[in-house]
């Protein structure tokens, strides 16, 4: 057996330590085995808000690929489609080309500022209501609750010895989980191909192997993350809880146990006085409903996703014991300080931080809207032939050859005049495009049309590289697109 050695670096040198000498009990303590969490069903405003968010977001995810949008004959009619084969991204009336990928970048920046703003206002509200991990975990817990019962029933079932009833419930639960996971993977691939066609191809065995692999991977990850790992994803895998504090300040709202009102806590019997004690009766209902399995009364914690279910549970108990609601509520550090000083608590949503995030969000959004509204539907790319770099003609003039890519982003053919400028005496040559002294090309609808052109310059041009500009102009609409290139000439003989 090979001896394993740990190196312990000290100020006075390095000391070798036999790894077998490390206490095994201490080594095992570095890892805490997951304890199963059995969240209880909460009732109230925040639980209803989570139900609504779950239904709306799942509906958007599963239904969107099936929506249709008429773009004309011969073009895809799927409303939202990432068409790799056709090199297009379709989003209802918007059609993006590969060179317009900056719109996707803008969308990502917009999403980032949106999360920054929501965090500055309400803490991890994204995590509690809209994160895919939260949404699918909520769905999985709903299925689990429908089959196995609420918290206490699930706990009893897991502790009970295996029986036909227990096996039937477990098999049913996992089977439905797998169906949901497969539907999740299937819905994802529908965004990259015509949904109805791909749907039948998958079941007929005619789909591309990439589709089956993608569905398999997403089925596994959905089942694993939402069904078995759950809160561990938020605690150990997600980076957001570790960086969100940078987006928040003392006035940011987050789910908070109001210590000044709740302590000292303890059981309370009907008819007993509330003098000299807090409103918390230590019922632990806030812990029972928490999907993360934490006690909000311990203060801010990495695991808390600000879902607000503990607020619903606590408010329900407060109403039953005749105390005001809001013992657990969205609150801020600033309000805790104000109450401790005997001042009135207040909510400050408009602050320098939120104004900055809001302004940046609005700015990026307006720039994207402006860009889409003024977006060019005609573009030109020019590629100069490099072999040979130039040709010297019989009269001493120089010729360079170019490949022009005429990009027509509309669904109609366009007649385009091709011109060149920027170099004295430069003239175009083409055997097939000349039309009454002009060079006119037909750009096919919604495609890239390739055209070859020659540029000839008199021998008076100096040796080396010279700038010139190609221009295309739509004869009907007047739209213009330009592209710069270079003209090479050799030394005079």
C-alpha cells in the first residue's frame, strides 16, 4: 500500500504528516450527510404567490415551442425557434442573424441588472419564486405530497418497513417524477426544431441522435436536482447566495424574524399573560414549512431563499393565539436598528443603489428597443481574394478580385446597385451584372447572395495597400449598406 503524505506548511519549515495518523472521526466530520427535509404545506399569500409563479413559468416553458407565427411561405412558423441549420433566431416578429448576436448579449446584461435590482429591493426573491431549481422542486414536492401525504405522513411512510402500499407509493412518485423530467428535456429540444415534427420523430425513432442525448441528459439532471438534491443545489452548487450581499445594503428587504418582538420565546397557554415575554411561542411551524429546512429565527443564513413560506406559517399561528401578524416578515437591517432606537420603521425602495440598477436596466432595455426599431435589413460583407494578391493587366493597370456577400434580411427579393469609392480612378468590372452602365445584383429573400466583382485601378496608383469602400443601394427602398476593404498594387516596372 502506498503511503499517503500530507504537507503541513509552517513558518519554520515543512513537516510531513502521515495521513493515516489523522483521526478518522475528525476527517468524517468534514462532511455532513444530508438530512431529508419534509416541508409542510403552507397556506397564505406567499404560498399562493409561489403557486401562481410556478404555473405561469411552467406554462411559458412547456407551451412556448408550440406557438405559431406566420412568416410567409417557405419560412419556419414556430414563434420561438433557435434555427442552427438556417442560422437564425426567431422570436415572434423578431428575426436575428448570426452577426446580430450582440442582442443576445444585451438580453443577458438586461437579465443581470434585473436580478441586481430585485436583490437590492427584496433579497433573494429570484431564488424564492422564479429560479428553475425552485420552480421544478416545488412541482416535485407537489407530486410527492399528492401521493405520500403532507409532512407527518411522509415522515411516517419513510420510517415504516417496506410494504406493498409503501412500494406502490414510492414507485408511483418516482415514475411521475421521471415523466416530468422527460417532458422537461423534450420541451427544451423543441426550441431548436419544429416542435410538432420533432415530437412525432422522437416517438417514431426518426429524430437525430443529438435530440435523444439532450433529452436524456436533461431528464437525468431535472430528476436529480429537483427530486433528490433539492436544497443542496441552492446551498452548495449555486454561487448566487455567496455574491448577492454585494448587491444589497442595509435597507434591502429580506425575510426576517423580528427578534425585538419575538424574544424571549417560549410555549404559551391560553389565558396566560403576554407580559415579560415575546410573541414567539416556539411552535417551529416556520421550520416545518421551510423547503431549505432552516430556522429563520437564527438570523440571515446562506440557505434562505426568501420564499416567504415561514411568514405564512407564522402569521397563521399569530392569528390563532391572538397576536399581531408580522413576527416574521420582509424587513431590513435599517428597520431593526430604528426599532432598537425607538424610531418608526419604514421601507425605502428608492435609494441610490436601486436607482442605479434601475437606470442601468432601463438604459440597456431602451438601447435594445432602439436598435431593433432602427435595425438595418440590408448588409454587406466583402472578402478580398488573396491569391494572387493583385493582377497587372496589359495596359499597366492593377486588378483585385473580391467576393461580395449581399445580406438581405427581408422576405422579398431586392435589386441592388453595387458601387466602389475611396480610390481615384477605381472602376468595377463584371461580366454578368452590368445593367445600363451600372452593376446591379439580385439579392434573394432572407438569404446571403454571393457575387464576384473585379476592381481595376490605373497604374498611377502607388505601390502598397489602399483603402476603398464598397456600397450597395436598394433601387426601390433606397436602403444603403457599405463595407471597407483594401486594394493592393505592386511596384511599377
